[in-house]
C-alpha cells in the first residue's frame, strides 16, 4: 500500500496485527489512539498510517515488512506445523499481519542460515524467478571424505537426481578439506544439496546457507534466531551486488 494512501482506522490496525476491528472502538474510548496529534474520533475515519499513534507509539512497518533472518537449526519454515516455527522468533503480532509474512523459498528443519522473510509478493518473485539468476551458496559438512570427482560432476549439468526427470543445472563446488565444501546452486529443488551428495555416495551431516546472491550471512552479524528489517529495494540491491 502506498505510504500516503488513506484507509479506515479499524482496517489499518487489523491489517497490521494490532487487534481485531471490533477492538478499535474501545481503544478510542480509552484515548489510546491519536491521529495527527488529535484523539481518534471513530473506527471508520480515514487515516494515513504515518499519522497514527497507539498509546503514544508509532506503528511498526506500516508500509510492508521484509526481514533478513538467520534461521536456526530445528525451526520449520511453516505457519502450521508442530514444534518450533521460524515465526516464533518474530513479534507475535506479526503473525496476524495481512498480507501474511512468508519465507522466500525454504530451508528444511535441519538446515540453518540465511533466509528472507517478507509480505511483499513481488519481491518474493523477483528473488526466486530464474530470470534474475540469483544463486544460493551453502556450507556443507559431509560424513565421508570427498572422492575428488564431485566438482566435475556437479559442474557438468548432467547429474540426474533420484525421481527427477531433468538433470541439475551446473553448480560450483569449492573444496575446503576432505569433509567440508561450499556449493553454489542456481536453482532450488527439494533437498537439493543433500540429494546431490547422496547421488555421489556421500551424506550431508550439517548444512548452512551462507549466501543469497551477493548477500552473505556473515556480513549481517546475525546470531541464530535474530533478524533485521530492510526495504525491498535495498535488499534486492544487496542480493544483486548493486548496492
């Protein structure tokens, strides 16, 4: 929604997760809401988000919410599964925002690292669309020593994974030592890193996404479970290296 676009006060507060539309009249009677420095008159009055204060505080992220997040091990990229969810690391109110927050792609429960979470569908598409050629880089720990031919196989564009009908796009493997490597992917198949190493007879024991495009987890300084907000335009510049 445009920053200067007006909407009903009760709709705005509901959309940003502050409460239901039926809560707003009571808050107005209690004098908790002001608009441009004046006590709110009614739940139906048209307002601009930047002018609204709740109990003297501005609303957070009224024009959209995009996060850089360090997903920890054990957290699930879902709104409706049992156990720890990535959304548990965010303010509870954000779970009620409309449009809803969602992760840009997914990391499985046993994978940690860099993840983008946003309510901006256009940004989500820009990052995931193959036409933008945004790579993902993973730090991989393996159960068995590398044999030495994996880099060539992954780069060949001919590696066919079990149950897939098309080979993987060429990927770049950089060997760190016998059981540690960095792998750059240019597509996002289900459990792709684990399946690629399984296809060459190895097993991934630890996996972290270290980069999305040019954006690195290390440069964010985020500990597991932490997040920072960023504008969609600034994020896309950092991912594409055009900042």
